[in-house]
C-alpha cells in the first residue's frame, strides 16, 4: 500500500503507514511555519524601518527654516552696527541698549528665542561679559527665553531701588517749565517703569491728560488767588 503523506500538515492516524511518518511530518510542518513566521517578522521590521525613515524625512521637510550658518547670522546682525554693552552702572544706558537690540532683532525678523539670546549676549564686553560667563556656569542659557534673558539683564543692570525712585518721580511729575513735548518725553520714559500704575496705552493717555488738567487748574487757581491779595 502506498504511503500518502499529506502536504497540509494533517495526519490520518487511522493509517498505520502514515502514522509512522508523524514525527517527520511534524518536523517539516514546524520548520515551514517557523520559516513563514521569520519571513513575516522580517517584512514587518522592514516596514517599520521604512515608516520611521519616512516620518523623519517629513519632519525635517516641515521644520521652519533656520540659518544654517551661525556665522552668517552674526554677520547679518553686525551689519546693523549694534552697540556693545560693557556693564556701565547707568540704568538708562542699560535700558537704551536692550531696546536697541530688540529693535534690531525685530528688523531682521529673528524669531527663534535662542538665537535672540545668543546674539544679544554676543555684544557683552568687559564686566558684562564676566557676568554672563557666571550666568552660563550656573544656568542652562541655551534654554533661556528672551523674556527670561531680559529679566536677568534688567535685574542686574537696572536695580529695583532705581526703579522705585523712577516710580516716585513719575507720581510727582509736573510740567513746570517744560514744554509739552519735553513733558511728554519725560512722562513716557518714566511710565515704562510704573506699569502697576499705567498698565497699558489707555492708562497712559488718561494719566497724561489728567496731569495736564491738574497742572492747568493749579496754575489757574494761583493766578486767580494772587490779585485778591495785592
């Protein structure tokens, strides 16, 4: 009687000749299944790798454009001739410097905050450079936002005691012998440090108008009072 070995891995145990071949058939079946599983695993791994590569490629293509060369970025920045800052103990100089840097960064449309901090700190010289070196040793400056950088700078070079004096001067500001233009300029300079009193542009306008009205009323009362006592 001829032996019939099924190819689908099934065994008819009623056939004694087929039964004798069970170990061989089982072995071949396991080998075939193992080979199939291995091929499937390899295919899955290859598919995962390809998907990962595609994802990385798409992410790189979709990233916002950044300056490839930092030297080129610095060169563009220096073309506008920003002033260096040496750590002068003058709060008005410090304030003017930080405003100048912000204007240049806006002009060049530099949006990345790490680039903004890097370019601003590039201008430090003398004592300011030593101060920044100490900051770098104690903090991760690469992670600083522009706001954090500005706060650190102003805390160092625009002392709170000076700020409080300017707030008091703002509260007591009078036009006196100044022209309206001179008074407006001084008002604007002081109001930047009195944000708890004039928080926005509307508050500034109201306070400025009120000051002028108060000044004119005082002058009028003085003028009206004097003739009565001559």
